[in-house]
C-alpha cells in the first residue's frame, strides 16, 4: 500500500464497479470512470486541496484540446508571454503539462497532502475530474475555472489515436477501434462518460458565467483571436494590443509546439508517455477520416439524447 493514503481508499477500490478499458482497470465512483492509479489522488485532492482566490483551474474531459489551453493560459498569465521576449518563453523548454500541474497526475499522486504554499500567485492547475468531484473550495472560492470541450466524434477519434499510440509504442497489439467506440458510447472510458462530464460543467457555467468559462475546440479553431480575447478578459488579463494576441497564438500553435525539441523527444515523467503523442492533427471533423457512417449515426444519437434540452449542440 502507498504511504500516506488512508487504507479506506484502497478498501473502497475493491468495492467499486470495475471494467477493463484499453487493457487497464477502470473503477466507477459516483457515476464516472477512473483509472485505479489516479483514484486515490483524486479523492485526496477532493478532500485536502484548498483553493486560493487567485487560482486558475483548467478542466476538461480527455482529448478535447486541453494541451492547447495548457499552453495558452500560462502564456496569458505570464508577463513575458505576450512580449517579444521569445528567448524566455517557458514553452521552449517545457511541455505544456509542466506549466499547469495536474492535481491527480502530479500534485496529489504520491502524497495526499502536498504543501503547495510556496507556489506563487496566480497558481495554475488542471484536472480532468467532473464538476461534482472538484474540491469544494474550488467551487466556492473566487478562483476561475476554464472548461474546454470538443465535438464528441472528434474527441473519440483523438482518444483512440492517443491510447492506440501508447499501447503500440510499447509493442502491444493495436487497440481495436470498434471496441473503443462501443465503450465510448456506453460512457466507459477514463474520466467518462464524456457527455455527463460536459453537461456538469455546462450547467454550472450557465449559472455562474463569471466563475466558469466554457470553451469549445471548434470555436477556438474558427476564431482563435476572439476566443483568446474572451479568455484573457475572463482571467483578468485583457490584451492591450493586437500584436499580443498574435504573439500568444503563435507561441501556442500546434505547428510550433509540435516541432519543439522538448515535445519531439521528451517523456512525461509522471505518466511515462512520449510528449509527441499530445500533438497530432488538431483539425475539426477528423472523425470523417476515421469512423464509418454507422458509427457517426450511433454517436450522434447518443449525443442528441444526452444533450436534449441542455442547449448544447455540436454540429461538425
Ligand atoms: P487530434 O488528436 O484530433 O489531433 P488534449 O490536449 O486534451 O489531450 O487533446 C488533444 C488534441 O488537441 C489532439 O487532437 C491534438 O492534436 C490537439 N492539440 C494539441 N495541441 C494543440 C495546439 N497547440 N493547438 C491545437 N490543437 C492542439
């Protein structure tokens, strides 16, 4: 047993519904699926994390464009991020994962009570947990939450490519896409069900737009400048000049990040994943190249049923 985590957490694991997904065990807690390796950290963060009003949280389901935002938010918040001082751009030496630490993958992974008191304000964090699993102080303090989501079909395709790359990179058989697809439609995938994840943040963002900014990958691709201006205002760092918007967009662009040495050769020390797998095509509608008409129709039906009456639509 890992030191520091209450024994009850490990007892609980044995009692939760379990499914095998992409060769690993996922456990269902309060309606969502989690990897056993992250669940103790998720529960510890929920109980022990204390938010500051200056904190910024990036939240998302997986493969919705989080890495783009993990680059953009620190660049907006960092005073040199929008200047011409390219030589001091942290992205030159750090994958975006290192600029916005994850509660479950990094900070609480080994220690249920990490000392975060020496992190300078504004503290930038990320998490993939659904809204209801956020620590209470994140929900109730004045800290800001940015949520990014994406068309479910493109999310699924990106998720399959990512995990398929991981399993094949270590010499395992490819992950059958049909199997991955059926699981996704049932909501069984890491941090799933996707649709419930989106709905949780969507509903809360409608109630409290000053607290939660709800972004879509497709809008970011269609009008990145407008979305960036909105994000910077939300974070209390509005742009003063057009060149600043251009600078942040260029620094965080897929083409630039993908070709940086750190992202081509680096390995995530917490997960063991090659950083290169976080950057793929980054296009809208890539599902058209990957799934059949039948699969499209099935997932569209799930989406229509789940989002009915919510005002949420994805038409790509
Ligand atoms: P594709 O697999 O469709 O290419 P996440 O960051 O949440 O894991 O999402 C991964 C998706 O975001 C991948 O989509 C990836 O290519 C895309 N992505 C990563 N960095 C990006 C960036 N800087 N700009 C736009 N898209 C990016």
